[in-house]
């Protein structure tokens, strides 16, 4: 009893440090010049997995590791490692039974670190969802190659995510009519972009995601990208603003640009007030571009915000997905 009371008190304290805005603006029709889902389609039959292996089993869930052959279009073959297998970490509720359940497709944070993925996945599975964590093919953004590959890299991310869903909806535990997506940071950007790229996705939650992508890449303090920007400035003599302009000129797979294809009532955003990994101003810019969907603002930075508010983030995410997808 004391532990339960303590947990409730903690949630109340954390809730008092957040600001929650419901969606407040009219729904917007997609703009004619926005990329359509066909841009991210890859033809062909859904292949059988190269590998499918159960990694562990507990009283209420089990985890499977799946590797799918990647289908590649002719015009993306120059993307590094484009044909790498598509990995899926599939969390299933137990006992499985014959009930088809909503699917939550999750994307890891930068560098595919599984930080927080297990915590969120376990929370969703306890609620009765099927959860698929889909690691991204890492973006190369090689400064020694044409910056024009940046768009192809991002397009391939969406193609691979869609191929993962192609296989997932064939599984007997998955309800193909109820699909949500979730991600933190870079994973949140991927989740929102997928909502525009795949009409099968019904709802999405993004934690500390921002845009436009070019601005986040240039202004982030994350070493992975600051080092690449510094090399371009040193080796090519480019200013920071020239790098920004070059990325803006080619990137079209961007949640801000694709926002007209995303229904604001299907989105929940979390924004951190003091973020410099995905600068807060770009989190707010993304929120504005999506016509101000439901938003919860938390005090803190990129990592402290998640660490301090994890129970609150999970509770609010589960409540939102439950409203959009229905009970598992």
C-alpha cells in the first residue's frame, strides 16, 4: 500500500511540473506538393524472414528477434548498406490466444541505442499491445560523398520501416487496422515521418522530436553530427549556414515538410523546455507545423526530461494510444 501511495504521489508531483495542451486548431487538408506514400513504396511480395528466434520468455511476455531481407529499389542502390537486413525486436503478450491486438511500432534513439526502449515496450505489452522495435539503418551523411545522398538515406529509412510493417501485419497476433508508432528523439522524428509515409499508421507519439531536419542536424550538440559539420567546415571551407542550406536544398523526407499529410488529432508530442540535443525551438516548430496537436511540455533537458518524467510519459502515452487505437 505504501509503495502504491508513493507512486501516485510521484505522478502527481511530476504532473504539476508539466503543461498539457489539447489540439486547438482546425484540421488541415494535405498540400498538393507534399510527398505521397507512393514515394516510399517498394514493390514485390513480402519475403519470409532470414531469421526468427525467441530470445526470452516471461510470465506475461516474450521477445523474438526477427531479420527480414530488405527490398531495394533501383534508384536507392547507391545508398550505403541499403540491402542490410531489417531487424525487428518483437514483444508479444502472453498468453497469445487468438485475439488480434493493436501494434505499436517503436524506433530507438540516436545510434540505435536501446535506452528506454525496454521500459516503454514492457509498459505497452503489459497493457496488451504487440510491440515491434525497429532499429534504423544508421544514416551515413558521409562528408566525403555528395550531400545529395541525405534525402535518399531518409527515404530508405521510411522504405525499411514500411517493409517491417508489411511483415508485421501478416502475423496472427496483430490487428492490421490498429497501428500506432512511438519514438524518443531521433526515434520520434522517424515515428512522425512514418505517419506521413504510411497510411496504415493510425496514431503516433513523439518525445522530444523536432524539425526541420536540416536545422536539427546543424544546431544539435550531439557529437555524431557536430563532428561531421566541423569536418565540412574545415575540409570544404563551408560555413555552418552553407551546410544548413545544402541540407535544406535536398531533404524532403522531413516531418515539418510532410506535416500536411499527418492528422493533428492522431499526434501527441512531448516537448522539453531546456533541450539542446533537439533544440526546444525546433520541437516547437514541429508542433506548429502539425497544427498544434495535443502537447505535453516537461521541464528539463533532452536526457533529464525523460529520466525524471518516465512514469508520466508512459502513462500519458498509454492513455493517448488507448483513445486512438482502442483497448487491446
